């Protein structure tokens, strides 16, 4: 067995001491990767519901033409905060939480490499979001210039200092988290866990962590320049003072494009673990999968201006960024084809994690298709800043990133809690979500093509029907997530059905060799690696 | 059934419409010499996506049906197939090269603003547009320029809790709620018009779907673009870059008219401008005396 040294006497004391009994001591001062992972996941779920409630306000106002509920400025606060909360508060912390929980378990490490820093990176997050969301209750209101914070508009807001401070805190948190993940993966793998035997999820996070370290400081720089432009008399982005508003967009998207891959690469990793498990067949083209993730990460640095096709770039720049963007379709296509081929010839069952993963592959690919269309600059002159774009990035972020996170939660919940979730309710959650999310986002393609700009609180009557359909889908999708909350609470606290160590028949990897629930300390002694136990133990070299 | 199919086809291939239609499914082909480019590119790219989608999702659904454990499927062990992998790396590259070729042609023709017969300066303000006629047929236009903002009916209707029905804001039977202005931009047809576009306060974006493009209006930056409208008509659009609380309420209306009509209109505007200037001079001249 992998934890062969489990009951060796000299490690006895260390291995079996449990978590601190005191609540504060356990959760606030925690240096345990599992507890910090749990904190991240709970935080992300909370933010998912807060950000979701903002989305409900948006969809309610857009239910029919005319303003019924909120003033336009408040509507802009909602769109801005919905994005900031979902990106920085829900998706990213959820992935970091999964990394915290699973990376040490997957590579046979006793904990993260830097446990105290791990505590700090988590506890910065709640403060960051208290600062950000507190602006809603202040006289100047919350940020309303869009999550991209383009100047000069963002400088008109009175909450910019709060927003910038919150972004700095999130950035520091992300950078520390990324350093921790890199250090853990490179230094703490059990002997025999070669880099090319690591789970794809671990690979995806290794690459994502490098992206984070590369681009979070760029965002910090951009928002700091906003701050000094607003309060300290600089003119980085002020044309009247010799600055350039377009400069901000270049800096922002140099962060922003890698950022969107930061939100999808770990999702690729998750799906690459789940599909082989339920297809009972090793992943097709392991090395191609890893190489594709690395290629996408590299390309993410040279495509930023495809967010700016309408700012009046020189033709040469438009052509370069268009070609570079189109290239991304190749490694992304390889990934999709590999997932499909992994399923081909397998022996599949369709438990909830698998259902969400299959939906991920299909719906993320639809988001990829609209991405390819958006890459074509002359067509983007029409699509840019319309609901077509909104549909595109919700397909990749909701049915992409969020679905992968939900799949991961169902997949590893038995390992975390020791209990099986209720499969029937899991499936109800799946079908309700997958139908409603398409009712919600698919009509938005049509709205964009017909000419509806994004970020508007009210619209012409021609756009009425699809907006109403979209809103109905939105409320339905929002309500569906309450089922998820119920399933998780039930599984953690009330479920009577205990999970075996290997929660899924076809599951491979070190995380399934430890008991369920995973004890407070695991792999205090490095496991002896048996390649047959690993999901990717036999990679052709 | 035939009627449904016909409607669906019409909604998808909305070539005949210049302005948003209820339940419109696709881009408009537009009304200019260039606006067919994004429309064509959009349709080709969409077609490519549909074909790839059918292949990929088809393979997925077949495998979900065939390779189920409940049907007694036994998992195979293979994890590689070099030929297949080369194929699905190579074929997309070829498809991308074709799309890139088409798109590049469109970009090159869009970037060519030479040979224009008139120039319009567009300035974005929070939350209205200003149009200045700079030159026409090689001659400078004197003092023809105006602000263009949301029409009064839309503006009253759009207030929170107005209780007014957006469906009743119509012009000639077409719903113009939030898509109508007090002073439209008047342009001649069959004329290559160059736009110089800038912003006065924050970034806006000037977008009329029937013209086939949008261009950001950025303070301190002057962007250029061009159009050549083929058919007379009224073409509606909106600001496409978030510019503050009334971003959704600064529409754009282009009224394209035959050249002769345009020239007449321009002459009237120039005369009015002259008269206005004369009356202003008359009014302001005695002022110092009065202040004496």
C-alpha cells in the first residue's frame, strides 16, 4: 500500500494528533492544508452566492424593457461587483481551495510547503472582500466602471481607493498562494512521483501558479497608477496631462488575458482527472494534455490586445493579435479531442461528477467556438462589447470553470467528509443546472448578434423576448444552486452513507489510498509509489 | 411547418434588416460596401463551428451510448494514436489558415481610409454625441455641427417608475425605444465618408450595426474609420463602451439620403450657421457700450 510506513512507531505521536479542539485555534490559526482548503472552499461558495445575488438583480432589471427596479448607476455597480466577486472571490479561491486540499494528497506530501504563509494568503481574502463590498454601503457607492476599471470612467468613482486596496490584498493573497503551490509541487513530491507521473490537475496548477506570479503584479501596477492618477496628481492615463487611456487597457489585459486562463487551466486539470475515473480508462495523450496546457499558458501572454480590437490599433497589431489568438484553438482543440477519445472505448458510468465533466466538455467547447469567432477581428468589430461576448465568457466561466469546480466538489466530497452525497439530488442539481444555464446564456448570443450592447440596464423592445427567456433561465439557475448547497450540507453533516477509501470504482491516484475522511495529517512519511496506483503511472517516454 | 422554417431562416439570415428586429438570430449584413465582410466572416466561422461541433459532440454521444458500463462495455487500455493526434492538430491549422486569410482581407480593406469624399468628426460625451461636418467633396464645411442625444419620448419613458410603456415609442411602426435621437447624423449615400472619432470625457464607442463596425471614442486619441452607404435609410445604433450611468441611453442614428438631398441639407445648415453667427455678432457687438 502507498502509506506503507503508516504505523511506524517513531512517527506515531506526530501522525495521530488531531485538529485543535478550540474553534478559533483550529480555523483562524490553521496551518493545515486541509483546513485551509476547506476555508477557501467555504469562502468561495459564500462569494458565489453573493455574486450570484448581484446577477439576480441584473437579470431582474433586464426582465423586460423599461427601468423597473434600480437606477442605472446601481445597475452598473451590480455588473461591476458581480464580476469582481465571481472572478476574485468565487472562481479563483475555489481553485486555490481545491489545490490546497488535493495537491499534497496527490503528490504524497504531508502539507503545503509554506503552511504559515498559507494561512495568511487565505485570511487576506475575507478582509479584501469586506473592503470591496463595504463600498456598497457608503455615500459614494460601489465601483461602477466595470470590472476592467477603464479610466477615465473608473476615476470618476469615489470608491476607487477601496477597490484598489481590495485588489492589492487579493493580488498579494494570490501571489503567496501561487508561490506555495509551486514550492509544494517542486519540492514536496514523494520519491517516485516524477513530474510526468503527476496528475494533470497538479500540472495544471503548477502552470497556473506561474501565470499568477507573472501577472498579478501587473494588475497591482495598473490599479496603483489609477490610484495615483486619482489622488496624487499623476497623469498616466490622463490625455490632458500627456497620458494615454489606452495604456491602461494594454497593461490591464496583459494581466487580464492570462487571468482568464488562470480561471480555466485548473478546470482542465479537474476534468482530466474525473473523465478517466468514470470512463475506467487512462487519459488519452497524457503528455499532449500537459503540453497543451503549457502552450495555452504561453500563448496567453501574447494575445492581450484581442480585447481591444475596437480601440483603433494599427492594422499590423490587429493582424498579429488576431493570428496569435486563433492559434490558441489548436492546443485547446487537442484537449477537447483527448477528452472525447478518453471516453471512447471506456466503460462509463454517469455519477454526478462525470455528468458535470461531460457538460463541461460540451459547453466549454461551445464557449470556445464563440471565442474563435470573436478572434476574427473584422467580425469582432460587430461582436465587441455586445451580449455575444457576455454569452461567450459565461459559457467558458460558468459552464467551464464553475461546472468543473462543482464536478470537483462532488468528486472529492466523499474524501473530504468521509460521507457519500445523495446521488439522486446530485443528479437533480445537475439536470436543473445544465438546462437552466443554457436557457440563461444561449439566447444572449442572439441578443448580441442582433445588436444589444453589454452593460446596459434597459433596451429596445426588439430585444425583449430573449432577455425575458434569459432572465427566467437566470432565476432558475440561481435557484438550482441552492440544491447544491443542500446536497453539500447533507453530505458533510447528515449523510449516513460512509465512503470507502477509494470513493469511486475507477479512481486512481494517491488521494484514494488514504482513509475517508482524509485524516488531519496524511503522508507524514512519504508513501511508497506504486505506478499501478497512479492515474498516470505509466506514461510512455 | 414551412412557415416556421421560413421564419427561422429569415430571422437567422437577417440580411434585409438594417435595425434590430424582434427575435433576430444573426448579424445584419448591413448596408455599406464593407459591412458584408463581418457578416460573411461570421457565417463562415459559425458554419465551421457547427461542423466541428457535430463531429465532436457526435463522437461524445456515440461513446456515451456505446461505451456504458451498464451495456457491458469493457474499458480498453490504449492511450495513444499518433495518426489521429497528427490529424486533429493538422486539420484545425488548415481551417485556421483559411479563416485568417478571409479575416485579413477584411481588415486590410477596413484600414484603408484613403480616397474619402467627406469627413465627419464624431465626439463622445457623457451622454450624447457631437457630429461636426469637417469637409465635403474636398471643400471645408463651415460651422455645421450639432449635439445628438436621446429623443424626449424615450427619455421620459426610461425613467425609473415612469409607468410608461416602452412598446409605445415608435416611429413609422418601428419601435425606436432608446434607439432614437433628436438630431440624426445625415450622410449621403454612395460616398466614402471618413470618420474621425474621439471622446471628450470618458471612453465611448460609436457603433451602428448596419455599418458593420464600432470604433472607440477615446479622450486624447483620434481614431479613424470609414463607410460607404449603398442604400438610403435610417440606421440605428448605440454607444458600445461603458461610459457611466447613462451609457445605455446615448443612441446613434444615421440618416442616409441621396447625394442631391444631402447637398441641399448641408447648404441649409451652412446658411443657418451663417445667420446664427451674424445674429450673434449683432447681439454681442453693442455689449461693451452697455457695460460702459
